[in-house]
């Protein structure tokens, strides 16, 4: 059973087997998917996008600290009690949403509910635990930036999105993350947990009536709050188009990225660009074949479409030798230019659609993955049913729609070029 508390008013219970809907007395959306374990997930619309200016990393810091102590339970108590039931507890944070979930055998559902309620409703946010989680995030961020490709991607996001929160890695901006406090976490989380901003998800062998009862137990007495809002709109065109050259010592391969702003997630053009991405990337993709197989311009080559609620981002990449970086970027622009004029072939189109649909099936194998997918789309206002409609949505994409979407996005004067090159040694150091 999967259930989600919604903000839309009407309440549905949907059986996957029978595809029937029934109105319930409470604001709850329920979907049956019987199995022997339960996942409870609380999702809030938030993540990086709704972090206040100057507080990058606040969402993930707050949700990670959420699991590190409550009014009655220490961090080790939470882990030991839930793992003692054969379960697990964790959190997630992304650009547009964040949440915390517990997964437990169905027989232990009643035992885990009081613990989960305290995690969600009465987190301690102690100074010690906030500082500890902050140190872990800073370490993860440092490791991320040790990777030349991830470092380049983070710089690309910064040049594309400018002052918008999307410009920072979901782990946070180093200087802003360092300054965050336990009071910042508590204040942001209190506002994010407003009833109009919460989606509760249950996946497992549970009746609709029981789901309603649990949702009321968890959130029935929540008071309305000041839901976080976006202080600045995501840019329609990149904030800093053009060439941006970066250098790094001890770098063997260069990194080249070409990025563009793209339409918001779930729009027709965004879906078309996701299908196009499947044509360009991967071992048989156009970029991989042209850059690596035909011209040996790097061992990594392809593209990525990152769908985001306000404004998505599309980028292509390669990591050739430094002397070949200019050629690699030219090839990328040539391939992107082709798809703005010439329709893709039927075989490529079919293969990409099958890849997208197969990838989703693989992602939804586990309860918590289903819970995150359904809950996130519900929280962002698209409705949980979008997850099950994905095959139909993808199948409606045509070659003509791809050409239109590509032509609207892939323009050289709207492109951000990131070039990461080896730092040159001073002449006297080489002599």
C-alpha cells in the first residue's frame, strides 16, 4: 500500500490491480502494492531550491541531523531499535524535495511508528550532532571536488543558474555550509513541515483505513507554518553564458562541458529532451560514438538531462587530452546542431524510449524507491500518478517534438562552456 497526504483536497484510494478510486474522509492518497514489508516516508517540497539565500546545504544538513536524536531517543537508540526489527532508517535530499523514511517488516509496523513519529515531529538538532553531520558533508564535498568531472559539473551549474539555489551542489556551498547552525536547521525544518507542504507515503501490505489512521497519528495535529519559498526565479537563459576556463594541478585529462538551461520538468519539451538524451549518451549514443569510438576524444563522453521543477539543465561532456579539448567541444556542438535540424531515426527513438522505461522499472524495485518517486511527484504538484503514466508520456514523444525542443535550447549564444585544463608550471620550475 502506498499513501500520500495531499494538498489538493480530493482523496483517492487506488488499487493497482483493479484501478478503482474511492473518496476517503481525510486528505489522503493511497495506492496498493502488497508485500511483506512496509516503508513510511515523509516528503517535503524543499531541497536545495527552497533554501534561504546564504544557507546552501541547509536542507540536507537538517534531514541528516533529523535521524541523530529526538526528545526520547539518542542517535544510537534509533539505529539499534529499528535495525533490531530488521529494518532501516535513512533520509534523502535533492534539488527540489527532501524526506526521511523507515523500512521495516510488516509485523513490526506498530512498534516502529512511535519512533518514526518522534524522528519526524520532535528532532533534537543538538549542536554536537549538527556539527558532526556538517563535518561529514564538508568531507563529502571535498571528495566530490577532488573528482575533476564532478568539480566541472558543479562549476557548470554555478554559471548556468547564477544566484538561484540550483547553482550550488545539493551537498551545499562550502563557505555557506560551514556557517550553518542548529538554530538554522530547526527553524527551516519547522517551516518545511507545514501540513500544506507534507506528503506522507506508505508502501507495503497496509489497508487504506490503516494508512489514514497512521497519517492522522503522524501529522493530524500539525499547525500551518511559513512554508519556505523561492526568493529568486531560475534563469531562462544561463546567467553566465560563454567560455569559462578552469585549471588544476596534476591533471592528466582535460574536461569539457557544454551546458544549457532547459524547460521545467514534466513539460513536453523537457520530456522530449530526456528522450533525446538517451539517443546522445550511452555506449551506443551519438556523442559516445563520435567522440570516443571514431575520434578517441576521451574515455568518457555523453550527455545528461537533469529535470528540475523550475528550470532544467542539459549538458554534454568529454574528457580528452588537453591538446584535443577544443576539437571535442566542436564535435559536441556539431552533434547538438544536427538534432536541431534533422529528425532522429525510428530505431534510435525506439531504443531511447525503451531505455528510459527500463531504467524506471529498475529504479522502482524497492519499496523506498517507490515511496520517494511517488512522494516527490506528489509534493511537487505533479501528482503521484505521473510515475505510473511515464511509459505513456515517453511514448508520445515524436522525432518532430525532439527537433523543436532541441532547436529552442541548443544555441551557441546560450551555451556555457566549461574547460578544465592542467595548470601550467612556471618556467623556472621546469628548468
